[in-house]
C-alpha cells in the first residue's frame, strides 16, 4: 500500500509531482538538481544519475550494438532508418537499466536520461565534434533529429521509454579550445535561419522532454542562462514543458571563464532562475546558500525540482515494473542477432561512393591478389567513433575483404604507417619504416585497397582526442602527412588504387582524388563497418549514401573558424567550387526522372504545394536512389540560401523498375527569415529542383546526371508566419 499520494501510480501526474516536492526540505530539493541525485530514504526516493549517452548505440556501459557514427547515419538520408536505429538503442537502454537496478546498481551510464542527439550544425570541417552531428543542413538535421528523438522516447501514452536530450542549445560548433569562454555572435536572421530549426523540430515535432544548454555564450548571454533561448523561444514560442540540463561544467564557467558572475552562488541562482533545471557539475549545491543570500527563492527551486520529478514519474521510476511496459524488454535483446543485422545494414546505407573511374568498382571476387594497406585497414577502434559503446564482436575492413573474396584470391595486408606519426622515437625507427612492406604488397597485387583517414584520437571533444592538433579540433584538414607520403609512394607504382576513407569529417584530398581510380567514404561505420565496406567493394551491395556536409578543397575556401555568420559556409551559402558537394554520391546503377508535376503553377499564400514524379532504375543492378528536393527563392527581398533541401526520399528499385515519389512543400518551407528574425511568406517566383543531387555545377560534373526543375508562383500579400 502507498504511504504517500505520490507513490500511487493511479494518482494524476501533476498531483504526484506536487505531493513529492512539497514533502522535501530545501536541502533535499537542492540535492535533486545535480546529475548525481542522492537518495531521500525517508521518502522512498532512490538515488538517480542523470548522465547517460547513446549517440549511436548505448555508450560507455559495456556491451551494446554500435551503429555508424551520427554523421554516417546522416549520410543515409533516411529518417525511417534512423528511427529504427534509435528504437533498437532505446530497447537496449531500457533492458540494461532494469538489469542494473535488479543487480543493485544505479550509477552513471545506467539511467534512462540520454544526452543525445547532437543537432548542432556542422558549419566548419575543423570542428572535432562535427562527427556527432547530422551534418550541415538544418532540414536534414531536423528530420534525423525528430526520428531519433521519437525512436528513443517511444509512443506509450503514459510512459517515456527513455528521455532524449537534443544538444547543445544553441549556436555551438567550436572551436573546442574556446568553448568555456567563447561568445558566438549571430544575427537574429542567422539564429533562426540556421541554428535553431533542428532544435525547434526536435522539441515541437519530436516532443523531446529534455534539452542541453551549450557551454558558450550566444550574443553575450551564457546559453545555460539565456533569456531569449530558454525563456522566450524554448518555453514561450515552442511550448517546451520538459527540463533543461547544463553541459558538464558550464555553470562553473559563468564565474570562472565568462566572468558574468562572481561566485558559485550567483552562478547557480542565475542559471536556475533563467530555466536551467539540472546541473552536470558541482555548483548547484551552493543553491542553499544562494537562498539565504536572497539570490533565489525556494519557490523558484521548486519549479526546477518539479520538472525533474515529473520526468522521473514519466519514466516510471516510481512505479512497479509490471505497470511500465518498457520494463519488460528482455536483457537478452542487447546485442542480439537482429540488432547486429541492423547495424550492418545502416553501415551499408551510409557508404558514399565519391569516385568510380571507368567502373573499376565493384571488384571481382576472383582477382588473383588484392593488397589491403593502411593504418585504418585493420583497426577496430576506428570503427566506433566517439561516445560509443562496446560491441561483442566487430569486423575491420581487412576482415571484411578476407571474408568477401573468392577462395582463390590472395589478400596481402600491410599497415604501411601509423595514422599520424611524423617522427621517430630517437632509437633508429622512422615513420616510413612500414613503406617497404606496403610497396612489396603493391607489386604483387592486381589492385590496391588503400584504407586511410583519421580517428577519434585526432578529432573529437576537448580533452578526449589525445592526438588532435587543437584540443579536439583540426588545424589542417588534409590527410596526416605520413599518410600523404604513403599514398604518393603507392600511387607512383601505377597499380589501380581504391581509396577507402574512415573519418568523421571532411578531408581535403584533391590530389588523392585525382590519383585514385575509386574513392569510397565509410565514415566511422560501427561494429560491422568492415563487412559493409567489403560488400560494397565486391558488389554484394550497392553504395547509396550521400554527403551530409560539403567537402572543400582547402581551408582557404572558408571563413575563420570563429566566424558564426553563414556567408561562405555550407552548400546554402558557399560560392566556391567544392571537392565534393553536399548531397553528392554515386551508385553502381543509374536512375532517370520523369513526369515532374506540381499541384499548381500558382498558389495562394498559405497553400501547400504537392509534387510528384517518376523515378526509374535504368541500370543493370538493384540500388537505392536518394531523391532530393531543393527549393530556390527567385525573388526574395533579403539574402536567402542559394537553394535549400525541403524533401528527401530513399527509393529501392530493381533494374527497369520505377516508382512514383511525392513531396509536400509547406508554406513554412517557402517562407524566408527576414533581418528581424521573423518568418515571412513573400509572394513571388520559386524554382523546385528534384533529383539525386543538388542542382550545382560541381555535382553535375561529378555525377553526370540531370536534375528536374520547375517553377511556380506564390500570390497574395506578404504574410508573417509562426516560427
């Protein structure tokens, strides 16, 4: 029998929250506002650790299925796949949580509140954490973010499966070294045109129950105590009713680095009053003293505690397991064969074929000899990216190739060099000592599969990427110099090179592109990435991924890293010629488009536009086409993107088969953001482009495919729309 009303699962939620919070002392309330929330034994409240991670699989908590890194999932351009991936992740998260509790543990990485997805915009390739994002485009990031949030949180009308936490809100994408004191300055237009859309989608459409504030300041105010971001926009415009958590140590930054306060008491009081309910850090315990100093009231603390307790009730953490459907997910489902199969499928769909000169790929499985060379060819850690879990088994690229080739094919492996070592130890060894072995393999092979790139020690978060050039970020985006030398030495031997790249960020490889017969981008592909790569190399699958970020030829083409204005950044505003454009990727088959039709050539302001067309596989191999729709505003009164993605569909087709594809372009997508940050639908002409790529010249030259285009007009008067 329940001792208190809050312990009765049949009591209405808000009554349970009020009852529980009303019984807490001030000290007990404050103890619940930190990520390591202690138990309150007299009330039967167990301890709870709010910190958990599941960026691309349950992270840092033992065995779990490891999917491709987020940037690789973005390359699938498939929100439905991302939803399936997130559903599997939340299945494993729930099962692992309940098993830990059954064994008597409630520690870090064992809870149900996950600090993911990262929906920041990957605006600059130097950023080490760009790999955690869904790329540079607000629309694609929003679609992937909503799918991920919904897959994590589930669809039960009463209980949340787990809680998703879109991060880092907002205007946050490096440099890592400056994040604790940096002030990101953006206009009202840039804020709402680029940096907020994905967060808005996750909160309004995805119903994310938590949001993480960023370390930095935005336009002068710290993100974890930002009047406009947390108050006006998040809770006001978007109606967010969940809780906000700080990034780890961000509240301490208020007085220690931003110097907008002087004491921990001032920092904690400011953050809670502005709407940051939970701290990852150790400053909020000073809230008791802050109350005594008159910096904050206990009623204001009650608001934050209530939001956190509401979340725990919605997770079912105070209810018997038999009342919570997700508590019955079996522990045996963790790392199941079905989950591993999805990880391999996701990896296959994430691969981006960047070059295939003369149709060198797919390779025959019966070649006499294949040389597999490079520091990433037989490295298991590089498969996993960062914020990762630990698979029970994994397959490197070398493993996959050995498994894929026929019995008569000889596979010779040589590492060639370490991933970025540029000097000897002083005892006679040199970085290029492995070149001789690699060149011997090249001489004996019919084709060279050269597996290069970087890893999570070169790019990542401040403090976690031990070999990075600048505290997690990169100063140069070319291949490490020793790998460049290895590539040139091999290319000089004249054998056909198939370059396989493992990376979480763009690499400037114009020379390697020219000297390779084929280039296949594998990202950090997860536990079965090696199998997926080998399947693609030998034609057991057909690459279908697309780039979710522009690959520039050189950093000379970009503005300074610290410049958050979008001029010259991403496909939406970049005016140069990229190495590989956003949305680009090749296939082993070909597709044609026909019959592009609109619901009308003229629309009254506020009407939706219905779009349909036929896509046909005109090649000889089954494959997936990524159908992309881009909208171009031809008569905007302010600067707008050149064009921007407004729809995407993945279509699987056998040879000679076709399928009708439909899109809906909404008035919100037709509207622009004016200089005041207002979303406005203006009358005028628009052009819609639909095809397997964006409608730029570089994509046309690389892909050799056409994009269908049609114009329409919006009539009526200039109309402000809700953001």
